[in-house]
């Protein structure tokens, strides 16, 4: 049973300054989006506005939403380290949930690359919702022999 709705979800276009839509997402991620990206001083930040469709029965972002955004953030950050853009595949993804991200909140994260100089790469990320830490993620990725065009 759904709880009474929280405050109205802001319009999709209500994103923080500097973010623009990521337009090279595939299947599941297109359905999950829109996902936005901001590049500032070489650091890529990915985010989304938490909508009702992203939520569990408590009107908080579902863990799958956080895991999906974590995968995008880590993989795309690694992909942009290669010229041309070269998307790795996820071998392992770990997400630690720290706090809830409420419906209507702005959820964003940025990656720290630990190793990306070979066919296997390691990265980690933090995710905040309206400035509050909500998740920490880490992943292991592999650059395939063929070059994927999307992450």
C-alpha cells in the first residue's frame, strides 16, 4: 500500500545549473532516466530527479534506482577516460545504502577512478540527495575487445 504522496515532484526540467541530459543511454537506462551529466574541472557528475516511478512504497528512491545510477556514474566516468569514448562492462557492483533519498529530491554522484590503465578498471562513487550522503558504491569493470558505443 502506497503512503500518502510527499510534496509534488518537481518537473523533469528542474535540474541544478550545469547539468544536461545524457543522450546515449540504452534500454533500461533510458526508461530509468532522464539522467543528467555535468562536467566541472574534469569531474563528471551524474544525477536524476527522484520521481514516483523511482520509489519504493515509502516514497524513497528504490535501491535499484541507486544501483542503476551508480552503474551509469562509474561506467561512463571510466568510458570518458578513453579516446574515443569506450564503454566498459560491469563485472562487479557494490552499493552501500547510507540514507534514504526522498521523492522529489535531486540525486547525484561522482566517481573516483582507482585504476583504469589496462583491460580491468576500478572505481568508486558517492551519491548525495539534496546534499545528504545516501549511498557509496564501488565497481570493477572490463573494457571489452570490441568497442561498445554506450554505457
